[in-house]
């Protein structure tokens, strides 16, 4: 899974911002390579809601998260590639890895069944 960590407005490198066209080209490239499994852009962070459950089972619901962070999760791709090196290559091509953002590469857990 490629987790796209977008730079916040305060930390973004304006000279290296990606455009909608950059994202469209990358999306097309991933699909044409036959490695696309799924992916989505996430709605703006102001639409997020966090749920925490305490030890007593009580639920706390808050707007956010609004943590002091330099990056926010902006979306993801699930790709099917043979190994980590290939995944890292695709992550480096992702527009989200530029302009102060990053792409976190993590395998999807497989549970026996």
C-alpha cells in the first residue's frame, strides 16, 4: 500500500507542487502497468472525525485529527508488485512524494484463512 502523506500548506514546497495533470498521469501509468488494485483520494481533513474508546468503554468523538503535524494522509494506492524494490520505485514516481510530501510503503497484512 502506498500511503500518500501530503505536505501541509505551511510546509509545502511551492516550487515543487504537483498538479491535477500530474496525478492523472500517475494514475493512468499505475493502471496501465496492471498493478493497480484500489486507491482513493481522501476528503479534506476538516471533514474527519476521530473516535477513541477509553478503558471504561466510553466513546469520545471529536472533530479532527488536528495534531501538530507536518503531513496529513491524503489518499492511498493499493498496488500488486513482486517486491519492496518495485513498490519503492512506484512510490518515488508518485506526485505525493514531491513538494514536501512523502509516500509511506507498507505491505497489506495477509491472515491465513
